[in-house]
């Protein structure tokens, strides 16, 4: 059995979530918008799921909009709000280390005449709240900052930034997708108007997420064609998904287990980072202390991250370069570049993210495999190549 | 347990080669062999989305390779070789034209990508002992020496592109299709229900999709073409060309000269931006100097030996006498003349079915100057 250490990419579906979903995939298959009994039964599941999610966030059920996942949640929050507020201004502030769902939503708005400010981060990936304040203009309508980074785990000063936005009466979106399993989402403390969530990052099913939309926050729907989700997201609802999401979120957000898991995973993670550093030519990326407890990220000299991930996989250890992309693209991570790491070093990135079922034994075994694979890859720089000119422009001058 | 990397291009040949190693039916393969499918990303591909340049969407070939790997039940990875492919294959291709020579992209890809990047990096990355490819060629061992042999299917034989391989590379290489005919390979692909079974043969150069390399010269090297003279053997101007690098020796089409008989490019002179043409018989040569020599066995058979030579893919073999010159060159002499030996193209030597090695045809002026 392999060792799965890529929980920032996705997590296993927990059985409580699966069991809660099953009735909605079998007997309660109705369309929640239907008038009849089948529809009402499905609607009940959806309403209960919405209530559960709202209760975890100390929000109102009507403030929860279910989506197809985190990417849609980010797109809806950014574009939906930007367009809704566009008569007041067309300037958005975000950071250079956001998820592509945020960055590319912003890039699309840029093509439509919006102005976007991408704030820099420091070497640990932190955004300076003062820089947010300084970037605000009379045209600014929205600030979007992630609670915790998906590649390096750095936790941002969300409450400070939220304060600034509130005092300047500017909308504030927080992508809390990676943070949600570990961090209580304090909507009032953060003063957030929009918060993105994803189910499969916290042991729920794939294909479902949500946006918290604070009451009174304007939002233009991205999907047209129905009045579902209070006219903010057309389309027949993924009832089973929402039910599974709610159950998984409730279990993940339980304060006692959240705190103890943060302690447990944090201490394993520290051991892991120390072990990785001992390999030599390994540098931590992300903040030393302000980081998600399950996240260890490093850059390793003399290797390609993608090669190391493949090598580890064949030895039964599943890790990542930083984001889940399997197509062999060599574009260096925009997050690492923004942190001032050069492209060559960034090519050697490795991200190891722990989960609720990760054991110390697994961490120790994974360390052994990673160390062995790094050694093998570093040794492979010796070429087999027979040196030959690629083309001939003439005989040698000898 | 041993592990073999199956290089998968997404085409029918490499799919069947992967299937053969995955099923343990390849020649001489230990039963306890694990197979890992690897598709090499050689150049960034523009996808279908309108922001495709920055996306990580995989091209169709990778999709096909991944589906085949799934059906075979083997792990599948993408190995990025963009950097090496860009400089050692694509740029080298452009530079050959700019030097008035004819490039060998398939051979360069074998030499620098499949049997270097993949072999070296791949073996380390995937912890493998060998790489299997879909080439039509055979490898055998005679004493302590590995031999590269022509494929059983003479029509498909690819040794012309493999003469650059060394003993070390051959030792770590498997050619599961070497004993098979193409028709059998297609039938096997159909039997295995591989999605690639009906894929048409790829004929064109993978990074020159429309067969028009002129655009590539401009893109990679800023060569837009500068019109200049087309002259005959006597030096008389008979026409105008669009830029010397747009022409290769042996080319007949696109010359736009009317001399009442078929004429061919005989020589390309970068220094004076001149293209020299000649009648068919004027392009024959019974002596060719070859540089950058390499012998598969490591050592040449002798200072002077008899062999047969092939100067382009699928050209007939011509019996010849080979004489080594200096450390790097050899001279090939034939009784029957070779037609249009093109500088830059490989001259590959055979002893019967065995590929002995080869080198690249040198420019006549460079030989004279040496």
C-alpha cells in the first residue's frame, strides 16, 4: 500500500461523508426545484446541508452558495462581485501567490478593462497589510487574498487585511480552500464578504464547493439559466455532493479535533522538514511558523521536481511538486517566483502535505524514499551521450 | 525485479512495443519485469483554449499514450525534455539549413533525446534498467559486443537513424518490434483494442506540422530568406531563389527555372547565398568524405574495409570501400555512383544486416580545405 502525502491536492473521502451521500444517489434522486414529494425530499437534504455549512461559519443559510468546487467558487466570488460593483469602480487588488482560479479570473477581467494590482510577497510568501492599504484607490472595489497558500502553506494576515477593507468600505474575498481543514473560519474576525470553500480538500467529495456571500454583497451570476441558489448559480444542484460536503466540513471543523490534529500533524511536519533538510541542498519554502500544520514544502538542488515525484511514486510514496499538474509543463511555480526563488531552483520544488490518517511511520518511510530518490537523480547527471556534432558544417580544421 | 521504461509517443508502433514488454513477451525479457510508460514532452504545444499558451493542457498524442498505458495497466508519466529538444533537435535543424546542409531531426532525436535524455534521466527517475522503444531495428549480442541489426521488416528498418548508438546505449535498449512486420504490428494493436490501432503513419517532422520549415527558420533563427542567384555548373545565372537556406541538395521542386530538362539542387553555398543546380547525372559522386564518424562496436572494423553504404533513409545500399582518415573522418568509394550525397546527411555503413556505424557527409569545400 502506498503512502499518500499529497493532501493539498485532494483528500480521501471520509466514510461518514460517503454514507450521508448514498441515500441522495439512490432513493432521494429528486430535483430539489420540483414541487412534488421526490423534489421535496431532495430539497430537504440540500437545505439541511446549507444549514450545516452556515452553522459552521456562523453565517445564515441564505449566505451560502453551493458551487461545483473551489475553482468555481473563486471565479464566482471575483468575477461575480467585480461585475456587480463595476459601476462604482474597476480596480481589484490581489496577490501574486493566489491560486490560478483567482489569478486567471482577474486576468480575464483585465482583458475587459479592469485594473488589477498584484501585490508582492516577501521571501516567506507573506503579504504586507500596509501594501494592501497603499494600493487602494478610489476605484478599488475588491481585495482578494487567500487564507493559506496551496503550494507553500503560508498563512496570510487575513484579519489585518480585512480590517483595512472594512474601514475603506471595500469588498473582501478570502480563498479559504486550503485553510479550511485546519483553521476556524472567523467571518467576523476576518471581516470577509466572500469566502471560497472546497469539499474535497477536507475529506468531502469532489465536484462541490461553496462561496459564503455576506448578506447585502452584490453578485452577478456566472451561470445563467435558472433561479437556483437564490439566483446566484443556475443549474440543478448537486444534492448528494452538498450533503457530503456538509458532513465532511462539520467533522473537519470540530474545534477539539481541529486543534489536536493541527498539533499532531504540525509536529510530524516539523520532523519531516528536519529530515528533508538533513538530505543537504534542501531549502524550506514558505513561512517557518505561519504555515498550515500539514504542509512541508522545499526546493531541492540538482533535481527536477517532476522527476522526483515520479521516482517516489514508483517507490510507493505519493508527493507533489506544488500543484497537481501531470502534463509535464515546465513553467516554474508562480508562487515560488513571487517569493524571489529563481526559476532554476524552483524547478526542484517538492511539496509534502499530511492528512488525518498520516502516521509517523509513514513519514519516516517517506523520508527514506525521498532521500534515496534524490541521491539517484543527482547521480544521474553523468551523461551516456556520445558527443557528436548535431550537424556538420564542414570537416574538422585539423 | 527489473523495470523497463516504455517510450510511448502515442503512435501505433510504440503502443505495441509497450504492450509487448508489458505482457512480458518481448525478446529475452525476464518474467519479473515492471513496465513504466513514459511520454516525452518535446515542445510546448498550443492547446484549444484561447489562453492556451499558458495552459498545461496536454496535446492529443499524450492523451493517446496515457489511454494505452491505462489499458495495459502500467504507470504512466510525462518526462519534460523541452529544453534539450529545443536546442539539440529544433535549433540544430534550423542551423543545418543555415549552414547549407541537410538536417537529420529523427537521428538527432534518437541521439540526444530518446537514447540520452530518456535513457539517462529516465533510468534514474524511474529506477529502470532499460528503455524499450517502437523502433524497427534489432539488437543482438555476439560475445561481449552488442550489435545493431536491420529490422526483419526491411521496409520499416530504422537503423539509418540509429547508427549513433553506442555499446552502452544498446545494452540498455530494447526494440520489441525488431522481429515483426508492420502489418503484424497493426494487427496486434487491433487485437489488443488499442485506441492507436488505426492511427495513420506519421511522415512529417513532428515540429514542422505543415512540412514548411521556412517559417521555423524565421521563428527560431530570424532567417526570412534573402533572394539570390541560382546558377548552373558553369556559373551562369539561370534563376532566382528565395534564400539559400530554403534549398537542400537533391531538391527538384520549387526551383522555378526552365531549362527544358529536370534539374536538381547540386550545392548550396551560404557564403555567397548561391544555389547551384545540375542535371541528374551531375549530382552523382563515387567518392564521399564523411566526418564525425562513429562505430556502434566502439572501434572501426579496420583502417580500410569493405561495406555497403546508405546515404538517405530508404535509399538503396551501395557496396563500397571505406578508408579511415585522421581521427574523425572516413572516405567512402563506390563502383556505382551515389546520387546526390547531401552534406549533413548521414552516411551509414552496413555489413549485411549489421549496422556498423556512420558519420555525416562533409561539404566538398570543407574537405578540400582540410
